[in-house]
């Protein structure tokens, strides 16, 4: 959880200063939020610790998620999201599952709505989800288990 906006501001300024895309008029101010409520875009990463997954696929399994609620007020602007390949618009979540640093599959959820949860949390409910396997990835038939474990 962030304590100050400095870490994010430093990263954003590095991006803005290294970009060849004109950045005129972009709101580059950031605010540290100590709750997981998303106002524009947010990213998170966590270890997946689940006994069945670990039994079938030993190694480090990481899930990364990017959520975009309102692209028009995202630091770096819509151009920053587009350059990162996040072109789904507002109310979208992207997820990637990694095994030992190799992407296994990725998902895009659309028509997402965020509501405040109890305590220090929020809930995202999405109307549409699409996931695609990376060819040859262990989770998608390229490893020790044949077939796909992903059922949507």
C-alpha cells in the first residue's frame, strides 16, 4: 500500500520525460490512496498460492491485473494506456498469469462496474470475459499436463 505519491510521481515523470509522444495538457498529478478503490487506472500483482495449481505446475505463479475505470483522467492520458496496449476503454480489467516469468494466458474483462466494499476494499463486477492461451505455454497444453485448465 502506498504511503506517499512520490513513488508513482517519479515513475510517471520518467515515462513522460522519455516519451517521444507529445504530452501537452496531460494531468500528471498523482494522489496516494490508501484504499483499493480505482478512480482512473490501477495495477496490482500477487502470487497465486493454490494447492492444485502448485501440484500440477510447480514454480512461481504470479497474477498481474490492470484495471481502467476512467481513461480520461488516467495519469499519462489515453495515449499512455494505448502505448501500454490497454485499448479497451473504460470499465475494463486486464489480467495475465505467469509461471516462472513466462506468460501462460491473458484475459480481458469488459463492462466492469466498481462498487465500494466493506472496510478497505472494492468489488468489480464485469459483464464480459475473454481469455486466450499463449501457444506452447504449460497451462495451455505445452507442459506436463495436456489440455487446457482454463474453463470460462
